[in-house]
C-alpha cells in the first residue's frame, strides 16, 4: 500500500516570497491533516479536512497560510508571504474517517526561509 | 506552561538496556495517549496507543498511563541500535484527532 506522498522534499526561499506544498493521501482516506514541526518541537496541527471540507483550522495563521483540498483527494498548503519563523517541516497525514482512525504521516517538506 | 512536557534528551544507552521515556501533561480532559517514533527526515509513525489509565504491552514496548499523576511512560526492553530515533508522546480528548504532541525525546542506542 502506498503511503502519504509529499512534495517537494526540500524548499529554500527568501522571506516575503511565496511557497506551496503538495500532499497526496493514502487512497480512500477521507481525512487529511497538515502539521507544522519546528526544529526541536513536536508537530502542531494547522488544518484538518474531511473530504474537501475544513473541520478545524483554528491554529492556521490565516493572514499568510491557506490550504485547499479540491475534489477531496490531493491537498496544497500555501504560505504567502513567508516569514523567517515559518522555517519548519510541514507534515501531511491522512486517515480513514472517524476520530478512532490512526494517522499515517508523510515524510514532510522541509522549508527554510532565509 | 505547555500542555504536554517531554524531556528532549538526548538519551544515550547501550544496546540491550531498558529505556524509559516519559511525558507529563496538564489537561485532565485528555483520554487518549499515543507514542510515535520518528526517524530522521521521516514522518512520525504510531508505536502504541492507550485509552485512559493502565498498561499496554506490544513486544518489547510497554506503555503506561497514570491519569491521577498526569504522567505517561514508554518502556523499551532489550533496546536495539535500530530503536535510535525521536520518540514523541501525543494525546487528545477525542481519539486521533486534535493531537497535542510533546517535543520529543531523542534516543541513541549504541552497539
């Protein structure tokens, strides 16, 4: 079974530039999550989708971050404009629908903002 | 005060040692407790999860939850160099959604 796919693997940008990350979840997984993991910290939930609807985006900095999940499959996370403190690994995870379903994480996109 | 506290380590042990990893938390509403393992440049991988208080064993791994003390532990018996990774505790009120992670403890097992 293929896992959660993310791209790009690494990205280096300058502050105030924009960047986008892509995630393809495990086939059949209705729930998709984006987490931010800053170096030395645990992952922090940014946004949760159920199919193509947003379930929770309470910790998403909406002035600069946006995310979409068109057609309820792939998802993109965008940052515009980026700040130095956005340097982190952005992890995508997916699960079957329901709170009791385990999350499967991708390997993440490592973002460096210079 | 963070909701979940975890010593970042690193914790260095020789192969074969018993390893104890711990987390404390402040939110008494947490009911679900998980341990994830994260290898370098990889995403977290679920190791074990428990609901409420008690123990759970899976091979060389044992998870313990003491809700009265707001303290959870992961024990690794007969540790192997392949166990070298960062171990993240995570917890929630409602299963696997809205997880709150600890900072992770880096474990190094030397041959």
